[in-house]
């Protein structure tokens, strides 16, 4: 039986779309890339390392929960389906 969805594919899409949204944040108001990452992650309510894991898809054991995905969408002003596409 064919899978209706593939979780790895979904989380890869989330990471790719999140990277695109993150890259659109102007960097000129931050002192460094680390400052930008820490500021954005603090505003979302997650650690900077977890935000990096989500964007890079590097930790399959720590995937974002639905409340975390909603917080990300609220921060960037996008719908959850646009993050999942």
C-alpha cells in the first residue's frame, strides 16, 4: 500500500520554506548572523539550535510540534499550509 504522506518529505518542505522566510528578514538591524538567529528564535519561543535543526532538517528525533509550527507561522505572518507546501 502506498503512503499517503512521507513525514521526511513534509519536514524537508517545512525546513526549505522556513529558510526562505528567514532569509527574507533584513539582516541590517542585527549585529551578526548569530544575533539574528537568536532574536528570531526567542520571538518564536524556541531555542536557536532548534530553529536551525528545523531549517536544516538535521535532527529527525526533534521535530516541531503543532504549537511550534503555529508560532512560526504567526511570527512570519503565513498560513500553515504555505509552510507545508
